[in-house]
């Protein structure tokens, strides 16, 4: 019984082609599964009602009229309409109650939840893994790693305008509002890479404000967290060494932090381990040396209006800085 709506949903997902990693009808986390159950229930009831109305309509169009039966029919109509009104009230009340219970079920992270803070910025996601011990706190951008099978309590904040955090395969949707902290329960039952997207129009580059949630087994997650906590690796190759020098001397360091170097800016994403992330600029490009170079050479053509200016660099500086960025695994 509990599973049936999901099988039904999966069928629709396959027919409609919505089986991807960003699909509310292909849920892979408990909160998203609760929502899919609610959605399939409501769709099923509405489909039945629609079919019933269509049958009645066809019957009304095709039936033969005769004066003799008109009065009896009038009485029959009163009963039918009253029954329909009653059924509508019951159905709407039922949906309201179901919706209430779903909201309750998706809202409360368990005791052992992992807490992370996600701060929306025009147009990227700052992700903070805070720990009571400051030495264990670290941050990253646009890529959220979570352990499979564990509740994740996401605290949502915004520095500028209203954004909305939505990873359809894993959880519901929640706004990030300046000046307040909202909560969301995120949970993945299976390992995978789930795509999310800002779901509230937040300005010019709203469509280029994506994120990846990478759900992995607890050991891999722990390995990742340990690596992220560490300071940046010192570059080994000569071009990357020169790139580090240029990065620190240029305005880059005023906006970006690379832990373990004098670069401590906070306007842009923390770049300590930028080379380990799958994408740059909130899902815009895959992280490769070429895409890093393209981004640094001219961020305004790739993502017009974003808050990183074009910093004039010689071609050698650009080559070296890109090598340095790529080396920050
Ligand atoms: Cu946004």
C-alpha cells in the first residue's frame, strides 16, 4: 500500500522522461518520498473526479429528453448535486489533512542530524560545515556532500535577496530570506549526485544558480570532510607556484579565501579546494583547467552581471593562475 503510489509515480517518471537526478517524481530521499506520496494521492483523486465528471457530461449530452420524466429528474438532480457538494468537501478536507501530515513528516531532523548552513548569494551557494570546534569548521561552495541515510539539517540564510533551495529528488523547497534562518530536512537514501537549483527568481543570473548534492557512504563522506578541513596544498609545479604568487598579489585575494595563504577575502566562494569541486560558478561549467581559464579571463561574458569583475591579467599570469586553481584539490 505504502509503495504503490511510488510505483505509479515511477511509471509516470519513465513515460515523461523525468527520471533524472533533478526530479520530484523520481524521489531518492525520505522527505521527497513523502512529498511524492502526497502528490500521487492528490493526482489520483483528481483524476478519478475528472473521469467521473466526464462520464456524467457525456451521459447528459446523450440522454433523450421527455417532458413526462422532467419533474422526477429535477428531484434526482437535487440529490446528485448535494452528494457532489458533500463529496467535494470531504475530498478537500482529506487533502488538507494529508498535506498537514506530510508537512509534519518532512520537517523534523532526528537527534543525530548533521547540521550545515547554506547561504544564498547572487548567484552562488555558500556552504558552511560549522563545528563547535572552530578548527573543524570549513566551508565550500555550490557542492554539498552528505552521508547517505543520515538526516541533514540545512539552515538556510541569505545575504542579499530571497533565494529558494530546491533539490527535488531529496527534499521539499524552502526559501532563503535575508535576516532570518529557515530550516530544511535533507536526506538521501541512496548514494548519488543530485542536482538542485535556486527556485525563486533572484536576479539576472537566477538560472545559473545551481548546486550539486553528493550523497555518499559515511566513510567516503568523512574522508571528504577531513580533506576539506585541511588547508590548501602547496603548489608543486612551477606554473602553479607562480600562479599562487600572482593570485595573492592581484585583487583575487581581496574577494577569495584560500586557507593557508594570505588570501582571506569573503565576497566570493572559498577557493581552498576549488579544484576538487565538480563545477565552477554554480553549475555553469565543469571544473577543468580550460574552464577555469575561461572564467578568470572573462567572467562577465560567461555569466553576465555576476559579482566577479574581469581582472586584467597577462596571458602568462592567466595560465599560471589557472594551473594554481586546478591544483587546489
Ligand atoms: Cu537565487
